[in-house]
C-alpha cells in the first residue's frame, strides 16, 4: 500500500476516483431534494369549494391552483369550483398545478334569433350559431312538413318583433309542421362515436329529440366534452316517428366506443337486409332486384 501511495501518479488517480464518487453522491442527494424524490402529496377535494378557500388549502399542501376554464351553472354559487384535474385522492409531487373549472358569476347573453318560418334544418343551424340549442321538437298537423310554425321559450310564444336576450346554452322549443301525407317512419341516424353536441345536432336535423343522456361513472365536467356516444336507443337504422326520442350513453373508453361502433354497423346491416328482403317478398322479387339507397331516411 505504501508503494502505491508513494507513487504520485497512482496517488492522484486514486484521489480523482474518490472525488468523482463523492461528487456523484452529493449531486444525487441534491437532485433528490430539488425534485422532492419520493415525496408525494394526496390532492384534496376542491370541488364545491370557493376558489379563494381552495387556494389557501392548496398553499398549505404545497400545491398551486390554476383556473383552466369557467362555466355557468345556476345551481351553484359564483366562484365555486366545479371540477378539478388531477382528481381528489391522486398522488402528486409537491408544487404540482391543480387545474380547476370555476362557476362563473354571470353567463354571457346573446340575442334570441327568430326562426319561425324556416325549415327545421335552417332553424337548427341558426340556433347553434347563436350558441343555443333545442329543448324539444314538437310536431303538429300542417300542410308543410319540417317547417317551424312557432318557437317557444319557457312555454311562452316568441313573436317576430321580440327583442330578447338569453344566456348561452339556452334551449328553445320548436313547433314544427307535419303533413297528413308524411306519416312515414324515419330511420334513426348513427350517432355512436360522436360527441354529445354532434349527436344532438344530427338528431335534431332528422326531426328527432334527445332523450335521457347518461355519462359513465367518473366523467366530470372537464371530460364531458371529450366523451363520445357508445350506446344509442333506438339504434342506427331502426325506425322512429318524427319527434321521437333517442337516449344516449357516453364514455371516454376508446375501446368501448370502437366495440360498440362495430356492433352498431353490424346490427344496422342486418336491419337493412331484412327490410330489403321484406320489400322484395312483397313485390315477388329477389332482394338484389330492389334498389336500395342506404342514405334514404323515409320508409313505408
């Protein structure tokens, strides 16, 4: 050992190696402190709490509240947190941002458009552009089918000269005509795979109403815009009367959406083939002799 340490080159080499080892250990310890290695915090539940109160709680837990979006929900007080991400109970590192959606104090208002006299499709488009929707499509006997006879807001008739502002997201009732000659059933369009807004728009355009809407468990306000329809009833290609209701179920599970998307197409194909066979049998023809347009909406 004395020979090794007496050699200057060897001695300096050993010292250099020891220095590197010590440096690595010190840096590792410092990184652990800086990144708070293995130090996790359980995210509190901020939903339903006032934003200022939530910020105080977050500071105590070494977290930061960041307002990601706002929404107006009349049932809640202004400034109350409606949703959060990460969710309550999640484990995060100290200093992590918690993104929240806050209930607005006031909702933006728009001029209520007058759509009486327009076709149902035109009326729907005008309302959607204004940020409004349809509460119900109500059919009544009239000489022309799918033309708006009246529009009502909270049960009250909207006149042509009505100068009224409403909150974004308000829904109106459209009273639409249906000729005695047009008593045929319509095919239900496919809405599996669509967002709730897209599904509503497609159903309204066909003269159908939206029934009950259910989201999978765990889907909060933040995720609802990302959810997609995976179950509809009546299903794709089934028959319904004008003004009929279609119930919807939505999920964030991509695998579930894809599975039900394929199932919807398969079942619709069987319905279409059965309908073609029945039409052919009634005419004494073979099914291939019947011309069928899959985009056709009205059937006897």
